[in-house]
């Protein structure tokens, strides 16, 4: 089955699993090699870190109570350092695997998260372990000491505490970044139950639960709530503005009560077709500007993204009748249960060459009335009829019985061409020509 993304291709799930397996195997092999290197220098790394903690200045203040726990701590540190070192490669493999199946703004979101997340997260981690946690321990030690009572601290417990704080700060940073970029790209709206927002919060809280040690489980609920509300608060402070997709469509009901959302694609066909007057469009119609939908794959991707995000049911193209559009676009729209049609204004004469501005505007509004209800000829005719009955300007309406405009038709200054003339002729006076 074809996917929503126009450039994507239909493949069996085993093909994707085989590709994922090859990428994971390469990452695991690199991870093992780097882990061996870190294992050789992990003692020096711990010595450097412990030397920065003020408690280490006093001889015997740091203690290892369990050799087995200390070994577990060392190997945990080796694994985390190896994962951190291979993150750029892992991000590249993730991007290459996911990129074919992502829409344009999803690609922008993922690339921003991967690049900024790795760079910013690394800065946060290095700063926290080298300066933040030692200062935190120093403040806690000064505030909690009792005169005359000595203090001994378990190295394993200090490492576990530093690891938990690092995970929390890192998740808060990544969560805030994801929400901020998602808002800026219009992937996340103001709805508290937005699907991407809920997925981000669910993943962050799940990871926080997994990495929280048993000794700190009592703080999990408070930490999870702080993570959710803190990331939302930070993202709301961001100056990053929304990259609007254009005029949004509104839901209307058809004759049988079905919900319809219409998107007008104002395509200039490489500057061969003039732009529409947006003021002539119905309030329910969304709008997307395009220069050459048939030639520009970026515009095709943008259209499919809007259809998916806004749940568009009908796409109407201004320049053509929809038939010249690329096959991958048609397949993607069919997958999303969205129909495509067009006004074909590039090949249609709506008014005479000597028509006054009033007649030119009237011709445009009559033709654009079709776009407000594109799902059937009957619905289009009804929209045109409602508009025509409200007009007082005398006009001669021309149409044809086969709905095709005769080649070389020359309209007079007071004549306007209307589509669907057969349906309209039962209600108003229309001259049918073939």
C-alpha cells in the first residue's frame, strides 16, 4: 500500500527490518570497540571527577562500601560513555532510516532535534558533571553538616545521584526543545491533547521511570510532573514563531451530513496562470500558494503534509483540472481519502476581452463558487446558484451541454462563462452552446 509521503515507496515490512538490523549491527560493533577504549581509562575518569567534588579534599570522606556495586558502577559509566560517543553515528543512521517516510516539517523537526539535541545535550552533560554536581554537593554539605559529627559518603551513591540528576536535566532540555521546535513548525498546536505533544511527554516520562533507581522512586511522581509542566513552561517562553502553513480550512457539511474540508491550491503553472483574489474565496476554503505543483516535489510534499495535518477531504487546483499532477501525489492523496480536482482556469475563458472590472470580478466569483463545494457537480451548481441569485448586475451566462468550452470561444463584454450550465439551466437563464 502506498504511503502518505509522496517520495516514499511501498516495501514489505521485512525489508525495513533487514535494513534496521544492518544499521543496528554496525552501531553495536562500533559501541563495543569504543566501550573497550573507555574501559581502559575509566579509572582515570573517575579519579578526575571525584577530585572535583569538595568532599574528596578530606582523606577518607569518600568510601566504597560494596566492591560489587562499584564494579557495576564502573561498567555502567563505560556503557554510558560509549553510547554518548557513538551518538553522532547513531543519529546519522536514524536519519537515513527514517527520512524517506517523513513529511517535510517532520524532517525539519527531526533534524533540528538530532543536531541541537546532541550538541546541546553534550554541553549540558559535560557542564553538569564537571561543575554543576560538585557545586551541588558542596552546597548540600555546607547546609546539612552537624558540628562534631563526621561524614562519610558512598561513591556509588554519589554516582547514582549524579546520573539521576543528569537524566532529569537532559530530558527536560530535550523535551523543551522538542515542544519549542514542534510549535515553530506547526507540528504541535495549542490543544493540550495534541498527538505529538502526548507522544513526547509519554516517551520522556517512560525514560525517566526506567532510569530512576529504586532508592529514588519516591521522587518519581514529583519529577515527572516537573518534567511535563516545566517543559511546557519553557517552550511557551520561546520567541520562535509559528511557520504558518497558510490559510486554514474549516469543516462544512455536505448534503448527506458528511464532514468536508476543502483546500484550494493557487498554482500559477510557472507564471502562466494569474493568482486568485483570496477575498473571493469562501470562508471555509483553505489556501496554499504554489508555483508549479507538477514540477516541484517540495510543493507536492507540502501539499501532502497539509492534507495529513488538517485532514483535508478535497483539494482543488486553480490552474488545471488536477489530471496533470504527479502520480505519486495522486496515490498519496488517495491513501488519505482525499479527492483532487481543479478549476482549469488556465484553459478556460471566463469573460470577454472588453469586460469591465465589475464583470471580471463577477466571473471570478462565479467560478470560484465551485471550489467551496467541489465534491459533486450538483453541490457546485448549488453554490453558484446561491451566489448568482444575490447579484443585481445584468449578465448573459454562457455554458455548454457537455461541460467543455468550445475551442476559440470569444465572449462579449457582458457575457460570462459558467461551468455546470446544464444543472443551472433549470433555475436561471443560461445559453448552452456546443
